[in-house]
């Protein structure tokens, strides 16, 4: 029988969260705008980049503060659940990005198969972010503490 343990909820001041996620969105938005044809597209690109940066923060909070403590503590179970949450969250964030672009500038949404690509891309982004946390000796996906 697997045991269930209590994890310390992750908490961070809202100001810190917003500063980090908006900065990421601004930088990614600038990069995208330059690739899409100029600085005039920076606000839209930044808005779209907020979905994975700020939305991704809330996907991670959902796992850390709500789902993790309800799962068995076995490492394979925790890893599988986290990857599933990242995949589903990434797919939903990709859908939100697409609907935002459609609402603002009328860009047609990609075909249905693109949602699973967004999920896989989000997993890749999270793995890279957690690798940096691991290098800094912070709690991360890799050491099982975060």
C-alpha cells in the first residue's frame, strides 16, 4: 500500500510572480515580434507569451499545492502525474493563445493536432526551467523536492 504524505504548499509573493512572468513575457514577446515583422507586434506577442509564462506558473501551482499531496509518494507516480499535468496544461495554454490571437487579430487557429504539440512544448519548457533550478540547488522536478 502506498502512503500519502503532506507537502509544504508553495508560496511566493504576487509581486515576485508578476515581475518574473511579465519580464519573461516581455523578452519572449520582443523576440517573437522581431521574427514576425517588427516592434509594432511586440504588445500582441507579449500578450500571447503571458499565457505560458503566467499561465504556466498557475499550472505548476495546481500540481504543487493541490494534486501532489493527493498522490502516492512513490517517485514514478509523482513524475508521471507531473508530466501529465504539464502536458494537459500546455495544451490548454496553447488553446488559449490561439483563441487570443483569433479574438484580437483574426488569426485562424491551428489544426487540432497542434494542441498536443503545445503540450509537448510546455513539458520541454518546464524541464529546462527545472534544470536551471537544479543547477542552483533549488527544489526542482529533478531532485523531487519541488
